[in-house]
C-alpha cells in the first residue's frame, strides 16, 4: 500500500510549550485517519507543520515516499484547517470558480463537486445566505476541486448542529468510498469512531496510541451485573482469575476482564455459589472508555 505521508520524530516548541513531542505516524493510501485528542493536544499544530504553515522545531516529514518536494506534493493535497473563507456577496459557483483561477484549475469540476457535497441546487445562492453546515460543505467542495490524493480536515464538524454534523460525517464516508485518503483532527470520540479506520491519540503533544479503531476497541470487555446481595456477588466474582478489576456504578457491579469469559460460564459459576443474578449484560469497552483510560 502506498505511503502518502510519513512523519518521523516530529517536535514543535512554542517557548515553554512542547506542542508536538516526538510524533511519528504513517498515512497509507485509501484509509481514513483520525488524530484524536483534547484541545491543546497538538492536533492542529501537527497538521499545520505538514501543510507548511507552521515551522517544525525538529524531526522530518515526507509526502508520497519522498518522490515530490513539499511544494509540489501539496498540489495533490486538499485541506481545510480554518473556518471557510469565501466572498459573502458571490455565489457558491462564483466562489469555486475563483478558487479554480487561483489554483490554475479548469472550471470543469465545479458542478461535479457542488453535486457531491449536496449544493448543486444552491450554486446560484450567495455565500452569505448559507448555514454554517453549508459553508463547511462548500469548503470541502473547494478542497476537492483538484481531485486530491488526500483530504485533510481540522475539526470538520466544530460548531455545527446535529443535522450539520450528520451531513459532514456522511459526506466524509462518501469521499472515502471514492478512494480519497482522509486525515482529520477531532476532539470528538463519536466522530472518530463512526468515520475513521485508523486513529492516533495525542495528549500534550505525545502519542498515546496509534493503530486501527477496531484494534483500539478489541478487548475482553466487561460485565454489568446485579443481584440482591451485592457484597456477596463482588466477593465471588473477585476470585475469578479472568477478572481484572471490579467497580460499582449506579447499583450495578461492573466486572472488567483481562482474559475471555463467557456469560453462561459466569452465570453457572455464580449459581453454584448460590448467587442469583437479576441483571447480566456483557459489553465491549467503548472508544470513550478506552480514550479516558489512555488520557488518564
């Protein structure tokens, strides 16, 4: 699989703040990558460095296996790292044609990209009449005019209402299914879990996890249990070698596993110890729980 972007031991310091601290990652063609982290974790700074708008302190990055200079490589990149910035009194079509002139691109793709983002019927509407979600979709259309190999989005759903968020997420999936590699930065766990195939978790500029979303979610999970005698239940469960830890939350006993244990086996074990369960549910640890475990 082709490598589109490779980052090696990247550092960025702003006086006393180490915004990016030894970050390394590799973006392979055809995947959707999410850089996940709270505000101030170094997501936007990392994107700014590879897009040549922020100077690195040290480390390296290369586009397309180093076959192109950064200047030439960025001609094959579409990016939105700031709020959409178009002329308010010009129509959607006029704004995109202006982008084409600036980038020396043919007008041929304007209608195609407007159609892709669901704005073809508003091509003659002025930008100032658009909702925030429509403005963001127009920005994505603008970033796609040169049919980029990779689309980079920084907090693409920030500030949008639920409908706008859904539209942007659905659009990202459509673009990815057409073969465009996507790299997005987000602090929203739900966003990354729903649209990304791979995730990089940052905190204070440091990489805490890197891999597929499925791998991050692959775990033995935990049981939600309830019984009349909670203390007796906890005592019995704590003797099982498969159990990693036990918590009590909202009247339920949460039993986290370190090795496989089937619900029927647990139920049988507890029944033998004269414990009748009133509630038994096995769950996978969510991305949110995994994220909080990492960042804590």
